[in-house]
C-alpha cells in the first residue's frame, strides 16, 4: 500500500513570533516545516532540500524576498506565497513578476494562510496529473498557449509567466469573450471557497496585461474579466478556411 508523502514547506520570516506561529499552524496541518530567517539562508535551504512550497516574507536581512524569489525560481520552480508588511500594490505586483504565485498582506489569518498553501499545492498536483492529451495548444488570434510545455507566445514573442498567471490565462482562454466573475476565477484557478481575495485576481490580471499587452483582457467593472481574441486575425483564418 502506497503511503502519501508528507509535504515540505519552507517558511522564510525574520520576525520570530510570526515565523513560529506560521510554522505551528502548518505543522498542525500535517506539513514538514523548516524555518529560515534571512535571504541567503532561504536560497541555500531551498537548494539543499527543495520544498514543495515556500511562505516568503518580503522584507528580510541579507537580501529581500524579491531576490530570494528570483534565485529560487531560476534554479527550482516552486509555488511561493509572499508575505508583505502592507497592502502596497507595487510590492505585490513586483513579487508576482519575479515568480511569486500569491501574496498576503500582514496582519493575516493563520487559517487563511494555511488554506492558501493547500490551494497552491492542489493546483500543482492537478497540473502534474493532467495527461498531455488533455492539454492541447490554444491559439486565439496572435496568442499561442502551449499547455503541455507551459509556454505562451504573443505575436511570436515568448512571455515568461508565473505558474498562477499561466493557469489564469488558460482558464480565460478556454472561454474567450466570456465574462468570468472574480469570485469564479478565485474558485476555479486558486481553489478558494470564499471571495476574500478578489484583489489577488486583479493583481494577476495586471501582471498578464503587462507581459502580454493591455488589450488582451477586458475589465467588466464590478463583475470580472474576459479574454478578447483578435477578431481580425480570426476573421482572416475563417476566410482562408472557406476558400
């Protein structure tokens, strides 16, 4: 009988009280937890024993969480939940740009943090289990999404997306021009049961627009988002098919 492997979480936080509280909650959830209090130590810990996920504070001694994120993701991509000391949107967007999958602003609920970690791991598991036959390449106008290789090109130029940005784009591209509410995106992409993180969706949408162009995703104010396929390009393809 196969036993389930215990997941390993790396907690990177220099405030000892917060680190201890996060570690205690995650251990209570059944995770193996390692705590590190500085940037260089975090990179070395991840290199020595690759974790299944990382809870990473933005402000750290040595070098900050952004640099930790860059270095770790360059060596061994891993889901990262970044903690910020304030709800500064610039910090959040930069964190997402360098490879964080999600963020939470302090102070935060330990229950919600644990739920976010579980959701990150569920998404990774779902992606790993999906056979390549169910991951076809999506082409919409000049946008090409290779799901098997997790690569995205627009007008032939590759865009480097974080895992969460990629999953969000695939979800939108699977329903082009369909308005998807933020709450539905949170449930389907993030696996969250409540709607408390709608700003997380907004931040990831901004990341996609910055990397793929502001015209790709339309905002329906007060509702959600829709991916806009290139109508001219699709019309040209239709004309060619009808010849």
